[in-house]
């Protein structure tokens, strides 16, 4: 087995490399030779001091630049964001079509964010409606039974009424026979 | 040349990548100037301490300017390259990449009409629920009324039952029969009475004749 293939450098690493390269080349451009060339008059007077000044200059410049980069990285949580973005890009690697991008019109873009809530609301309402309908069906049945019961009671009462009325009639007839003239 | 606003990247990073690079550039430039001033300052101070120095401060100034111009040129060139790489490779979101926070956009790509239809459907469902609530109220109100009416009717029925119980207790359970019997008896009695009256009348008539 050969050596494992080099992993694709993450964004953090590319960024670090790019900054290092920049510094390297900047330092190379600002070489001691170049410095002496410009400050020839001073160099002639103080060669050792010139070297010392240059060394400090170069180291201070690099330190300041590196510090600034680190500060911005910390402020913006760049390391974290770079690594997140690497992951997100990796997950989308099998996808070829261009992805959705904001249209710039908030009313259009917000539709899709609202849809999941509306769908949930809809299924909730459907369930509530079904339950209510079922409940009402049962109550309606009770109401019908109640109506039947009332009709039944009314019939029973009417039957008793009629029976007693008939008795009363017989009673009347009986009394009439006592009063019948000869 | 159109400038890519990198809006999607801004959404992700919380800042515009170009702004970030500009911040770096301005800072690097400032540090270069600062440190060159320090360099010049040190040299001038040293020259001050040398009696009869032939090098004037304006000469030093010219040297500084020369070196600075050179450094700035390289700074600009090198920075431009760095910026290009960062904007293209580091702080960019490839076209095929969708940020997780935007997943709903591809999950539920509803058009204006589809969205409106969904909202209309919700409104209709809400109306139906309200209607069912009204129906429920009416049904329950009738149920309550029925309870009261049923109780009254049952009370009346109980009265009838009570009457019948009293009659049964006193041995007169079937009035119809009793009255029919009574009527028969009364008719018989009346017939007998009639008979007796007639016979008595006949006897009186016979007595008168004798």
C-alpha cells in the first residue's frame, strides 16, 4: 500500500498558508540589501546599527501583521466558520445543480420558511375538526334518543289520560242511571 | 467589471468578505507606515547624538520615502494576490452549496399560488371548526332542555302510577269492571223498584174497586 492520499486542505489551512506566503514574499522584497540601498548615507555612518534597526523593523512588521490576522480571526470566529463551511461543502459534494439563493425579495423568500408551520397548523386543524365532528355525531345521537324518549313518555301519559277519562265517563253514566226519571 | 456582492457569503460569515480583506489591507498599510516612522525616528535620534554629522534629517526623510514607496508597491501587489485567493477559495460558498439554515427553501418550494392555496385551506378549516362549535352548542342546549322536559313528564307519569297504586290498595283495581257491575246492579234494582211500584199501584187499584 502506498502512502495515504493527502487530504484536501481545509479553508483554515489555505488561509494560514496564504497569509504566510504573503509575509514571506513581503519580507523577501524588503530585504536587508534593499534597506541598505535606500539608507546608504546612514549605513555608511552606522553599519551595525543599520543591521539592528532593520532586524527590528522586519520582526515588528511581521509581528504586527500576524497579530492583526489573529485578532480578526478571533473576532469573527473565522476558524470555526471555516471548518463549518468545509463540512457544509463536503456534504454537498455529490450535488451538481446550483442551489437556492436568496431572491432579494423578503416576501418571496419567507414563504418557504413559513410552510412547515402552516402544514403543522393544517394537520392540527384537521385532527381537531375530525374529533369535533365525531363528538357532535355522538351528541346528536343522544339528542335523537332523548326526543324518542320524550315522545314515548307523552304517549304513555296520553294513554293514561284517556283511560281515566273513560272511567270518568262510566262514572257519569252510572250517576245518570240513579237520576233517571221513571 | 461587475463586482460580486457575495451576499450569500455575508449571510454565512456575518460580514462581507471584501470588507474583511479591506480591513486587513488598511491595517497592514498602517503598520508599515508606523514602523517606518519608528525606523526614521531611531535614525534621526542617533544622528542627533553625533556631533558634526554630515547627514541631514531631510536626507533620511528621502531615504525613508524611497524605501516606503518600494515596500508599498510590493505590499499592494502581494496583497492583491492574497485577496484573490481568499475570496475565491476560502471565503466563498460554491454555487451548488445550500446553507443548512436555508434547507426549507428546497424542501418546500411553494409558489405564490400554492402558498395562497394553503392559507385558504387553513381559513376554510378554521371556519369548519367554528361551525362545528356552533352545532355543538345547539346540541348541548337541546340536551339540557330535554333533561328538564323528561323529568317533568316522568313526574306526571309517576302521579298516574301513584293514583293507580292507591286504587289497588283499596281493592278497586279495575274501575271499568266495577262500574259495569254497579250499573247492572243499579239497573236490576231499578227494575225491581219499578216492579214493586207497579204491583203496589195494581193492589191500590184493586182495593179501591172492592
